C-alpha cells in the first residue's frame, strides 16, 4: 500500500512540474544571439549547437534557414509550434562542402 501511495505522490509532483513548465513565458530574446556568426570560420556544428535544428534546409543541406523575431531584449528563435505570424526575420546561412559558413544574411520578412 505504501509503494502505491509513493507512486501516486510522485506522479502528482511530475504533473505539477509539467503544468508549470507549460505556463512558462516565452524567452525575451538575446541581443548577442547572432554575434558568434563569422563568415569563413563558423562551422555548421557551432551553428546547430547555438541555434538548434534549423526551420528549413535547402541545396542538399548547404543552406539553413532560421525564423526569428526581435523583442525588447533582442532576437528570439521561433519554431513552427510558435506559429509563423510573429516571424519578422529569416536568418539564411550558406555553408561550403566542408561545413564552414560562407555567407549569412538576416532578411526582414515583416516589419517589427
């Protein structure tokens, strides 16, 4: 009986944590989010470590695209689950065959 009660209590705690996580506000942004990008030296691995999975890939994955918005505190990465209505910028990254960033561009798609 005690084991069952402990399991139920643990399940209750886990559910409470999940509910709180669901109520968390979205990130406010970071002014320095894109400062690590340097054409000719930043690697694809560094980009994916810093920005995560891209929103889209083109040209046999040599071009990565990320969607962003700019808040008061800086840039915020958006994911499809966030919806695309708040997208303000597309970050386009072009890599060479060795995975080194050749060119990057922040393209405004909707005025902030």
